[in-house]
C-alpha cells in the first residue's frame, strides 16, 4: 500500500510541475489565464474497518482550475488591439456563417482580406448591429454578426444653406452699382467666399460681393451679389428691382439689398429675405449656361442665411459699424465625398468610422459575453474557451453595462501569471516530487530487507 501512496504523491507532484511549467511557458501569451492544480486526499474505508487506525491511500488530482483574475494591460498603437477590464469575453466564430461560438480574452485583432476583423487564428469577432444614433439594435448573442470595417467612402451631402455673420464697414466710400465688376476690386467694398458642394460631392466656390450703394436716398444700404464658380447666381424675384454691373459688364446682374439703421443695426433685407438661391437653373443665370454641368441635381438650391429674424431688427448680425469688414462666421451644411481615415472604438465597444470629410458614423458594437461560472468553461487552444454545462449559458451584453467590463482600444491584456510566484511553486513541486520519490526508495529498501531475511 505504501508504494501506491508514494506513487500517487509522485503523480500529483508531476501534475503540479506540469501545471506550473505551463503557466511559465505562457507568461507572454496575451489573454492567457493561469491554472492551479487542486488536490484531494484518498481515504477508502470499508464498513467493518477500524477508522481510528486508517492511514489513507494517498492523493488525487481533483482539478486543474483556471484562474480568471485580471491581467495587466499593455498599450499599443493598433486601434484593433482590444483588452477587457472586468468580466466578459469576446465572442468569435470560425466562419462568417458559423454559429460555433468560441470565447476569448485575447484581443489581438486585425483585418483580413475582406476587411473583417479576425484574431490570429482567423476567427471572426462578433458585434451587435447598431442604429444610426449608435444605439444597439439588439444585444442577443443570436443576433450578433461579424465585425467588418467598411472601405467605402462617406456619402456626399449637397449644400442647402450657407450661414453668414459679418460686419460691413460704415465708414467705407459708397460705390456706383452700375460699375460693379468682380474683377475690379475698386468697384466693390468687400468680398468673402465659401466652398459649397453639389449632390455628387463636387466642390464649387460661392463668393459674396458687397458694395455700399451711392444712390441718393439709399443711405446705410448695401448691395450683395452672389457668384458661384465665377458666374452670377440669380433669384428670379430680384430681376427688375436691384441690379448692378449694367455699365461695366454690359449686362444687369440681380442683387439683394441690406438696410441698416443709423446705429448700425440691421433693418431689412429687400426682396430676397431668406429666398433660396437657385443652382443649376440656366434661366436664372443671365451671363451663361447652368452652373451644375457635371450631372448632379440641377434643382439644388442654396439658401443664404444672414442669421436674420425675418425683416425685423436683430441685435447682433449682420451689422454696419465703424470697423473693418469682418466675417465672424461663415459655414455651410454640405459635405464632399469622404475617404476612410480612421477607426475609433469606445469603452462601450462602439466602433466608429471617421472620414476625410469630417463625418463619423457608427458601424457596430463589439459584443461581450459572460458566464455564471467562468471556471466551468471548456479550454481550447489559442486562448479560447467554449461553453459547457458547468459554465452555464453564455449571456451577451454591452460593455460598461451591468457586470460587463470595459473595452480598451489600443491595449492588450497580458497573461495573469506572476512569474515570481510560479518559480516558487516550481521549487515546492520539485521538493514534493523528490520527497515522494524518496518514499518510494525507502519502501523499496524495506521490501528488499524483508526479502533478504533468511
């Protein structure tokens, strides 16, 4: 019997050595969770045996239990490197159409040839589909889908409104409207430009020219002329009311009129207050054909908003003060075609694509999965686990909610192995192995002594 007891001790010490060696071997494995060999004594007793004199039958390895404590974070320069702080696992599948889920804490993800996010084993990372505002459409594991990064461009948006805030210089010399010429800076007082976009994302330069009217009785009144791509932009309602350039250009160009009080506050905008300025309509451009000739929407309109409240005086913009011409705000709501410039992943797992046109769109939310009993998971290679009866059913959810952890982009979770502790455990396991081997040797000597009795 003593042989079996010592032999079980040797076997247990060997298992302890193997477990410790495996922990040390994976000290640099991302997402690795150390294991611990757990032992129990063997005590067999029959119904009529004397319990007070029973010694025991050795030791048995009950379980090699995984320890899911948090590993330290190593920060990287790759946005697709993900680490979880807290509970939870990333969910992966071996193929786009597979539902054979695996779970991992190793977040070394990258793009494959089809722009899907995969790990080093080629498994696809799963995420929840999101709405346009970034909220998750569903948080069920059955509705997850492989995470992919779009390589398409951001859609263009046609300009519909230009907002302009400015101060017109009250002390400037008045100009003769009939002599207006955009190529002669002496025929107008000020000018400013903004880039606008058509429905195809093509850019156009929209320029505003302002001249102080010298017509008798039009004190504190300014004429504004709008050009797009060096062609005058006309609103049909202006045709016979406010015109400029009749003498210098040989043709009349429609203009809008701004009136200010003696205190420099805006008073009224004649004829075209808030009226849309039409792009692409050839009949509204007296000096040439249509502006939009690239196949974009010819009915596109752009409204110039001077931040006015109808025709009533407004404190603020625009103004006519004894100061230089100053544009305090000039913005438009159109967007050019955008190229993918970057990916950002928030702590809640929301993946956003940023484009060169300044837009940012939510793509998907990385899914997290937790279990009632992490130690019950079935361990696989490549730091992956699968659900088992002991672990309980996989519960999916969003990061930062409930008991799910946070997702850290540009970071990796290192193995939770304490190398110093493992080396000490290695020494202890070695001593245990030696002691049990010595017990075998002594048992052998005793048996040899008995055999040598004459």
